[in-house]
C-alpha cells in the first residue's frame, strides 16, 4: 500500500532519504490525482538528475535485474503528465524538490502483511 504525508517546511537538506521505497515530490509539480499503476509497454520517463534523457522503464528494470515475471506487476506512481516515481528504482526529474519548493509530499510504499 502507499502511505502519504504532506511536508510543510521544506529544504533540500531535510528531504533526502536513502530508502528507495520512499520519495519526496514537490507538491507544485504534481498535476491532478495520483495513480499507482503498472508500467505500460515501451513507456519512458526522465530519471532524476537527467534533464534531457528519456529512459525506457524496461531498460531500467533490466539494469536493476528485476525478474521478467515481476516486471508485469511492478508499480509506478503517476499523475496526469506521466510517471513521477518507480518505487524501489528511481524518481522522475519532474518531481524534484528544490530550494524554491514550499510544500512536498512524502510517499512510502509499504508491503501489506497478511
């Protein structure tokens, strides 16, 4: 399941996390409702830190050695414009929290037990 909280005071120093199952996204860069869904065939996104590079989701999963059976069910977090985060792998450049960001959302993908 996906857990979310709004962070009211932001700066790049207090929004860094080393856990790939968590992400901070700039609230002002999210367009419309968020959807957690499975990646589509051939779908691309711009990885964090790569402003002019579009990566195929399938290539990213190949590089991270995600088994093909798991890829068919792997979640991506999207808004109306496209992918913002691939839990456990990478966030999109578009959701970057910067010094001018006033509000951010903290998302954490957790495994449901039971």
